[in-house]
C-alpha cells in the first residue's frame, strides 16, 4: 500500500466521521426521524471493509452462496457456518 493509498483511506475515515457528527446534530434537532446507529470511533472498520470488498474480497456468506450455487456445498452448510459463534 502506497502513501497515497493511506492518505486516501484517512480522508475517507475523516469524511465518515464528519458525516456521522452531522447526523448527530440533525438527529438531536429532530430533523432526522427514527433511529440513528452511529459508528463514531469505528471509522477504520467501515473504510477498511469497504476497501476490502472493492478490492475483490468476498465475505464468508457471499463466498458460501456462490459455492452453493456451483454445487460445491449446500445452503444449509453456509447458514450453519456463518451463524456459528
């Protein structure tokens, strides 16, 4: 990963933080209705997961479904494995 890549990820994290801080303001002012689930302090998780998916990484669930469709496993096995603690 280059320095430019790292700077890009940092900027993405800062953008997520600013967005969420604005959501808090709007929710507190009753401009946003319902419930707001924030990830303030978890920006690296959001940005990192998004980047991994963009780079082609599959979640265990998605990979399992593809294998089930290809006949390499069953849906039941995918659900069993992805729901285990």
